[in-house]
């Protein structure tokens, strides 16, 4: 609780609300004690090395070589990564050594290192340095959000998280040096060793959640609550709008404190516990979009849910609200519908502060289908403070991707929270899904509406019957068997990489847009731009404000393997709103390539934005993207004949389905029809053609 109070002071007394930062979390007064059984077991310094042992990791600092080595301790003891500075370290001092954290400072180069009990290592630079991270495991699965990456195999792995989210770190999970971080003074890099704590097998077999949601009633009658006793020992009351009067701004029981107390008493009398909805992501009080708050389902078919706030500037207001909920209404825990998806520092602080509020026995669940950005990268050291992690909402098509189920939803041997399949939509509860989820060591909640569905309940019974003590042996045998195949899997991925080094063998384009006439497309145009599109000399010209959107949407409906665009920046002042093309797939995955007014090229994919290369805004440039089963490349040409590679990227199979649409024009970085708060000056850019090729 001391840590939470200190963080509140650092945020709440600022001139304006500010989100937690990587730099603030270096303070040894923040989160000084251990939580959830994750501890610093020892910290020792001698003339050659500094050795710090946590529950999940051994961290060895070798000052003379400028190297920090990371060893996994849980499940299988083995090295997982090494971080190398561009010079040796000198003048090292172990300044703090306790069960919650260890802290080391160096005079040359001037850096501070903090190691938390959850095996999160925080490196704060006080002068510019180049850091290289080398992997010691084969990457069975990885994903990225900007300069944040998670690299794991069946037994564990490591994550990298940087205070400069959009730094070009040349990440490639298949290189021995997976990332190179050219950092400035005051930048911070985190390395997290996985898993940070053991998996709670007993709880994963014992605890069963009955999940209630309704758009008409947030407080189930006693008879319903009593009927759930046979199906679980924890009740999740999610009905956000019907549970609270002002769910986006505060958490006041919609039907009054007495009705809330009635539900609490009934559940507790049954020997069950219950958790209630609260969302840091959709908590809009104190944000610039507070006026987007909704308080009923009236006109919901038009307005839908409001946008969320992903960076945590209003965390103090949210913590005040949920502290009052816990004190006045006394649920047994909380369910967080979305977290701070764009700020790993805020996400980590949220997890630790909430755990301090609930205590070690309080129940915390968070729904985290959108983990970090729109990508499938996540922060295991935050998830480790959570009991249940619900993922996969609206992603039913991806349940067939075992890697998605295994590494993103389950998280077994990664965060070791209890990963739960969010199957509240298609395909529902089926025998096949039960089989696949258990193979990945994921779990299910029982949705209250299923109790009257014989088919769903048949699958529920099959699932519950499999939750025996023997499941651990079965799962671990399968894990070990898959681990023996990781090298084969990685070799196939490397073969893809080799294919991508060769020139494509495309046939005819499956979709050509040549702008001899205006294409039959749906326009998306900012209100700030008046008739931005025209055809001039067989080219598309766009006349618009720099930081606004003006693009065309064309349906695709084909399996795509690449695209080529000829584009010119011209006088357009846009950067993240510069001229670009984007292919999007069902479910939201997308690839965007284009130019910027600062003379750089840009790509956005899987929640990651990269800027690099170079172009002359006055000249036409050819950009080419192509991809195979798991990875792809982006290339640039000055003549449409000879191409040079700019980036390599992974997509984890998200590009293998038929592509849904093609966007051409001033497409924002995320492909959505939004503007920057400052529209910028008017300028012009152009497109000569876009070709989409089959896979």
C-alpha cells in the first residue's frame, strides 16, 4: 500500500494528470515489497559479477564485459537472453537488496538497474548507449507492439519493453541479436524473464467462474444465483451499463446499495465469491473524451460503446473509484474490461496497485484481448498479478490457430496466470474447442446463458470432467513433445525468410488500381477536407490537410501475398497521415506502407509502427510488401525494377485468410477514419497505381 500511495503522489500532484512512466517506476520507494509470492531471493556482489536471484530468474551482471545475462529458473533452468552494452561497466554498487527489489548503479556508463521480484529487470540510462539483446532460445512464437517484444517457446522465454515505443530497433526474432536499441539519456529498457511465477495448478482445477452479462438486468434474482451454485464457486457480474449508473465515470450501483448488498449476501451465503465489472480502459473521467461517456443502451445500435483511453493519465481517478467500490460494497474482487493498451508502464503499475488494493486473496480478472496495442504482444510481468486473463473475444476464427490459443490465450509458462478463452460469441462452447483449449492449457468460464443450452452444457461437462490432477501430466508431456519440434518449426520460418530474400514469382495481379478513371470505391474524408480527390494525367491526386484522413476503400475478398504501390509525397505535410496503402483482413489485422513528409518511409503492422529508409518527397517511389505464412518484408525501389529491403516483419498467420479490403490515400497509421488534433497545412500527394498479388 505504501507503493500505491507514493505513486498517487507522483501522479496526483503533478500540474496536469500524467500517466505512469518507465522512469517513475525506477523509484525504489514504488512497489518495494513482494507480491503474489514473487520475491528477490538474494542479491550478491563480488569483484567480478553481481548476481541477483528472483523467483523466476537469475540475473548476472558482468561489468567487465558490459553484459547482463538472464537465466530462467521455473520449470527448466536455462539461459534465455543476454543484453550487451556498447562499453564495459565500472563503479557498480548494490544500493538496495530486499525481498521486493534489488537495485544497482554504475558510474561509467551512468546507469541504474532495478530487478523486481517478478523477474522484471529495468535498465535506466543516464547517458546515450546502444544496447543489443541476444536470444538463447529458439523463437517458437513472438509478437511485437512497437519496440516492445515477447519471444517464447513451450518452456518460457523473455520480453523486451522500451520507453521509446516507436524506436526502430531492427527487431527480428530469428536473428541471434533480436533487437538493437540506440537509446538516449533517460531512456529505459525492460527485460522480463518468463515465467515469473509457477502456474497455480490447484486453483486452475478448483475455481470455476459463472459469467453473467445482460443488457437489461445487472442484479440477478436470488433464484438464479442459487441455481449457479452447482456450476461454479465464483460469480462474475459483468453487466457494465446495468450494474453501475455511470460506468464510464464512476461505479455507483444502478439499483442502489441495498440491491447490491442483497446480491452480495445471497452469493456469500451460498459459500461463493463474486467479482464485479470495472474498466480502466473505458473509465473516461478526467480524459479529453469524457463527453463520450454513455449511460444506457438507448440508441446503442447507432453509437455503440464509447472509445477507450489507452494510456492511463487518469489512473488516479480510476483507483479512487475502485477503492470506494471495494470499501463500500465489498465484492471479493474486480473484473477489468480492457487495460492501458498503449503504455506498458501504466499497465504494470495498474496490476501492482490493484493487487495491493485487493490483497493477496482478492480475485482479479482482466479481459485482455487487446493486450498491447492491436498486437498480440503482452506483458507477462503485469499478468502475473492477475488470477484470470480472458482473451480471444471476437476472435473465434483464430481459435483454430494453435499458437494463438497456446501462447496468447493460455499463457502457460509465459505469465502463468490462468488463461481463459473468451468464447462469448461464435463458435460458442463445443467439444472441439474444449479439446484444443485443454491441449493449450487454457480454461473456460461458464456463461450463465449456457445453462439452458443442452449442446453447450454437454461440452461444459466434457471440459469439467477433464479437470483432474492428471491433467498436469498430460499437458506437460504435450508441452515437452512440442518443444522437441521447435527447431523444426523455426527452420521452416527461416526457410520463409530465405524465400523472401529472392525476387517474387508473382503472376498477374489479382487486383489492379491504375487511376485512368476514379475507381469505384467508398471514400473516407475528414470534414476538414473539401473534395480532396481528383484524377490528373492518369494519377490520383489528393489535396488535403496534412494530419487528416482522405482515402478510398476498395473491397478485396482474395487471398493476397503482396502489393506494389507507386506513390509521391509531394507537398503533403503528413507523417502518420502521409500517403499510404493498407491491406486489411477480417478481425482487424492490417499492413500499411507509405511515405512521410520528413523524408522517411513508414510501415504499420500488428500494432507496430516503423519509420526508416529515405525518399525524396518530390520524386515518385515504388514500395513493395510481400508475405508468406508467418513473415514478410517491405522493400523500396527508385525505378520499379531493383528493390532494396527496408523491413522484415512477422504476422503470426494473421495474413493467411482472404484479405477484406484495400485502402488508398491519406490512410492514418491505424487505418481508421480519424484526424490528428492539429490538421496542419494543406498539401498534395499522388498515386500512380496499386497492384495486389495473390499468395
